[in-house]
C-alpha cells in the first residue's frame, strides 16, 4: 500500500511538471517571422484583454504575439464590445478569422494557424513537443 502511495505521488509530480512546461512561452524571437507572416495575410485574431484563453493563445507565440493581427474587442472598462467586433459578428474569444472567410473559435494550435494562413512554422517549432500532452 505504501508503494502505491509513492507511485501516485511520482505520477502526480510528473503530470504537474508537464503542465508547468506547457505554460512556458517559447524562446524570444522564435515565432517572430511566423507571426509577421500571419499579419501579412487577411487573418485577424479577435480577443479581449480579460480573456484567459486569449492570453493562452498569445503565450503560444511568446514575445512574437506583438506582431499578430490582434483586434481588441473589449471596451476599456469591459462593459461591452467594440464596434469593429460587433460588425465582424464576434461572439467568442479568441476567434480567428482566416483567409477565405474561415473562422475558428478558441485557442488554435500553431500548426492549424500555419495551415490556414500558409505561413511556415520555424523548423525548431518542435520545441517541447515531447511534453505537449495536451493539444
């Protein structure tokens, strides 16, 4: 019984380690060219400053998130939506509007963004793929 307890503790520690590693942003500059390419397509990333999923999506890009074609949908006091997002019919955050009128709500995998925009991920995009047990 005591051995099972320690095995459970070890498994829990490993799982927590994987979750922690997933939250780490990529190295600085890793996705700069990718984010700039996305910005040069007719893609828009709609989000809100208070949205945890939007923050998660930005974290996937690390410091390159500053190059994304991001449209803030929330008013500064979080009391409503901006006219641009109302006109675009944005109902969920984040929402990606890709070329050809294709939309996707929720956090998108970088591979999906690459496929939808035609922008290549850097060759080192496999960074940490061994610990990405959650999509």
